């Protein structure tokens, strides 16, 4: 090893947005447990292409002892990574868009990415202390004011209990509930029977995680009407 320039990441500042991951052509940075990390010194060229992408100023170039940059290995790794995963699945914290002038139209209220159940990281920092919205895939297309009425102020996760693996959903939800202090859960699903299975998934995950959280359920009719389900209250897990 020799002393050379290399990226250092201040994890206390990093919010896991993932922008540095996309900016690193060598694939030296990955999001692990909600934080950006240099996974191997030999993949980092120390040139700092990622620096300007960090909104939290968590990345800096320092000089320290490190293995030499191995361009051939880094490029091979980056090619493999692109074939195995989608960079857009990296956990990101988003800023809601402001009102759009005099048009009266509101912008996006989404504060997290990704939102697909199969892609979200249960340890992403935005889940800690969050108000969770679990929505059926089709709800946002049928309910016109989904963003201001339901997404605002919540961390959003979407899924389809009919088309995707039920056990995978339960396992992911259980990890989210057990690893984070979820304040409350809002479920919104279409009026069709298959979509109503989201409520059962939360109940099963709550029991598995051994935690309880207040739950409120809304139903979206195919005509776009939103109604509140009479089934609400707190999930009460069984212990032992």
C-alpha cells in the first residue's frame, strides 16, 4: 500500500440518497444499511467525480494509505453491478415540490425512493420514526389527490398482493416494523378483493415483528372515490 488520494465518507452526514453511487463510474460506492460506503479502496480512483453530487457535503478527498487503484478490476466490477442491479433502487431522501405558482396545482409529496416493496431497504434512514403509507399499486392512478391527501408527511411503500410474493412482502414489512419506530400506518387499497390483502399482510408482519402501531385503512373505488374502512385501530401482536 502507498499514500494516495481517496474518497472519505462522513456517515454522520450521509442520508443515503444514493447520488454518489450513480456518479461513481467505477462502482466503488454502494448504499449499505442506509449509508454510502466505499466498498473497496482499489475501486476508487480518488478523482472525486462523486463529490459534487452529494447534497449533504458528506464526501471529501483525503490522503491515506490505500491499495492502488485497479482500473481493470473496477471496470469489471462496475459492469457486473450494472447487470445485477438497478442504481435507481438506492435509498434516496427526496424533497417535496412546492406549489406551482398561480396554477393551483401541487407538486409531488414523495419523500423517499424507491417505493416498490421489493426494492425498499428496511434499514433506510427515512423509516426511523416514520408515518408509513402502504398503498396498492393502482391506487394513485384511481385517486386524483393521492399526494396531498395521503402521501404528504408519510414514507410511501407500494405493492400488489395479487401479483407479487406474499411471503416476501410479509418479511420486508416485518423488518421495517421491527427495525424502526413506526408511528402509525395508513393502508390504502383498491375496492377489489385481491388488493384488500394489504391489510392482512400488515397484520401478519406485525405479529411476526412483535410490535403494534395504530392503523387506518382507506379504500379507493374504481370511480376515484375515497372511503375510510370501518376496520381500524392498533395492531396487537401476539408474543411467545
